[in-house]
């Protein structure tokens, strides 16, 4: 289990990265991981769980919306 300090650092970096364009995000994540592999993995995990922009077009929302059975 990651330490509280690791989680706090990872979360701060996640907030920094989640608003960047994909290329800049990947480059910054590579830098973080090169300095601290565990921290980079934690940030990468958070980014992987991020749903991204919730203001998706209605067409996209309709495709991914659950359907009633």
C-alpha cells in the first residue's frame, strides 16, 4: 500500500497533468517516472482512471450510456 506522502505527491502531480494536452502529459509523466518509478506508477494509475472531459458530445454520451434491460 502506498504511503500517505506518496499518495499526496502523486495526487498533486495528477492535478497538474490532467489538464495538459496528451503529448505534454506523456512527456511530463516520463520525467516523473525517471526520477521516481513508484511515484510515476502512482500518477499513471490515477491518469488511467481519469474519465477525462465530462463535457463529451451528446453522440459520445449516447454510445457509452448504459441501456436498460
